[in-house]
């Protein structure tokens, strides 16, 4: 057991509240601050962003015994349903029994706050943190940036305050602090597929639905109430862009032309399109993540990534798993814990940022390409026959706990092998032959 400390966590998002549970179980006093009102008391706004939880997220939740509570509000999705203009294809994600899980962000966040509170963490909502004194682990809290601030001193502060973190903002003023931020010129907008009158789902409930169209795509994830949350990803400017879709008729014509099978299931298309905001996507990297044994960043506050691998929250949860491993190893030596934590996580955060960025192409273009789907079938077949020799990249990221750096490196090697295999004459007919299997074995040697 560690010596009990007074610890502040800034941010009661997904990562902040789970971290609160871990630190409470470790015997610390935990105060969690958020600038927003208590999400549990806010009327549902009508927007229901949802997230895909996978193995790394579950491991962190199970690590403090809250996985089953979260499973009860999640829907397993074992495959992609790929909506082409003229047909529907299915592509299983992993092995039999492997799924990613659709969860409403709001429902999950409310549950995580309940669980953290039950574990003894104290929450302070509508408290804006404007600054932190790093060496003293003191928070500066107030109504406005220029108004009066209250100072609250702690033994340690965690910045779990998301991509535009104020805690990081202070660290950025240190010399030798590296920081970069890059916005995609693709944005996103949420739409909704309501439930059938009997509460059932209008599309296959256990699939992650994608309408891949190259530069842009639509996705839909199931909700417990029978609805789906859809997200349209599209460039801000250019031929097929948010800028072009500036009136009701254009939006409806665009969907009729490009997502014909979505028309009947999105009844309030134009209404939602103009009501819901168009949001940006950012990759943010920085280093170091810690200041002595006083302040540490965690989750999106130190590694915001684009959402195309469904790993942002999962990676943030894995930060906690790894931090906990070092806590168990180094006891009260927080300096060592923080150093090991940032050394271990930074390369992995960079790797998942890169993989996420690349996965936009896979989701939006390649899933519509027969050659790509054939390559995936060949890989799957080979991996089922030789599980010790080949774990597909998606599975290594999603259904394993191996480092993201390893997934990136091995994934690149596998891609080079598959590129050669796909050049074999008549690959469409011989794809499941011994010749193809032997070719892969040879290339692996
Ligand atoms: C469209 C989209 C889809 C996504 N899909 C997935 C997915 O399928 N799977 C997945 O794993 N991840 C996904 N993500 C990523 C995921 O949402 C984030 O990685 C995750 O929410 C990060 O959690 P966090 O707790 O670190 O930060 P946040 O969720 O951003 O929480 C930060 C909290 O800090 C508070 N805060 C901020 N500043 C202050 C301040 N100054 N004072 C006090 N409080 C403050 C905020 O109010 C907030 O509550 C997606 C992201 C997007 C944008």
C-alpha cells in the first residue's frame, strides 16, 4: 500500500473518473474537478455520441472490478456492415466471439462518475481550473480567466482535462516542452437513426455500419434504445464537403445519391444536419507528460488522436493500467512511477496516433475495394491456421494488449507481405490454396 496522498484530478471525463477509482482503491484522498455541471443532472441534449470499447478499455475497467457494470450498458459488434451503393457486405472483425462494444458516451460517463463516487472520490462540478502551480501542485480555480481565483493545494495533480488541457497549457510554458497540434481538414457531424415503433433496431444491431465513399463516409453505431448514432465524416471544403451542403435540398439530394439505403432510416436528416454542429478532429502530441512527482497528464490531455481506430478512450484507459503497474512496482517513489509511465506510454501514444490517422483511408476507401476485402480474407484464413505466426493488425490493436508500437511495426511488415501475395496470378481463385499459404510462410521467413 502506498502512503496516502491528497490528489486532485482535473476532468471528470472517462479517463479522470476511472483514474479516480484506481487512486481511491490505492488509499488516496481523491478530489475530481470539472468545469461543466454534473452530467448526471443534465437533461439529455438529444445528441448521443457513442464510442467503441475494446480489449484495452475492458482490461482497465476489469482491473478495478467495474467491467461488468459497463458491459451491461454496451452492445457487442462483431463485424463491419459495409454499405456499398448496390449491396451490403459483412466483414468480421476478429476471431469467433471477438467484438468491439458500442457504448453511449453520456451513459458511460454518468456510470463512471457514480462508480468513482461510490469508491469515495469527491467531485467538484462547475469549477473551472485556469492554471496550476507545478512545483506546489496547487490548482487555481475561478469563474473567469481574469477574475478572482481560489488556490487549492494538493500533494499531486493529474491533468485529465482533455485535448485542450489547461494543465498542459501551463506545462507548455516550461522550456524543453514539445508540443504539436494538427487539425484534419475532415470534420464530422452526428445524425440519428431512430428505433422502429416496437423499439427494435432498423439495421443489424450487432454491426458497426459503414458507408465508405472515399473522401467521406458515414458510420452508424447501435444504442440500447433501438436507435443508431450516425456520424458523417467529410472535408470542410471542396467538391463533396460540408461547405457545399448548405441547404436542405442539397443535403437530401446528396444522401439520396450517395447513401441511398440511409434515406428511409434517417427521417429527420435535414433537420438534424442543420441543428447539429460540424466538429473538428485534432491530433495533439506533447512531451514530457509529467512534472517531477507533482503533476502528470493522462488521456486526451497528453495524446489526442483522430477517432478512426476507435482507440482514444481505450488508449487513455490503458494509460491507467500501465500507471497502476508502475505504482505496484515502485511504491511511494512517484518520481520513478511518473518517469516510467511517460517513457512507456509516449511511443505507444505516437504509434496509435499514426495508426488512427492511416485508418481513415482503410475505413473510407479500402472497405469498398474488393481486392482489399480479399486480402483481409486471406490474412484471416492464414491467421486461423497459424495463430502463432500472424495476428492481423486490427486484432493486434483491438483485441490484444501488446504495445501499439509493436502493432505499427508488425503491421507494416505484414502489409509488405500481403502486397506481394496479392500480386500472385489469379489470386482471386487461388486465394485459399496451399500455394498462397506457402508463399506467406516463405515471406515470413
Ligand atoms: C467523434 C469521436 C469519436 C470517438 N470514438 C471513439 C471510440 O470509438 N473509441 C475510443 O476509444 N475513443 C473514441 N474517441 C476518443 C474519446 O472520445 C476520447 O479519447 C476520450 O473521451 C478522452 O477522455 P478524457 O477523459 O481524456 O478527456 P475528455 O473526455 O475530453 O474529458 C475531459 C474533461 O475535462 C473537463 N475539463 C476540461 N478543461 C477543464 C478545466 N479547465 N477545468 C475543469 N475541467 C475541465 C471537461 O469538461 C471534460 O469533462 C472518439 C472521439 C471523437 C471526437
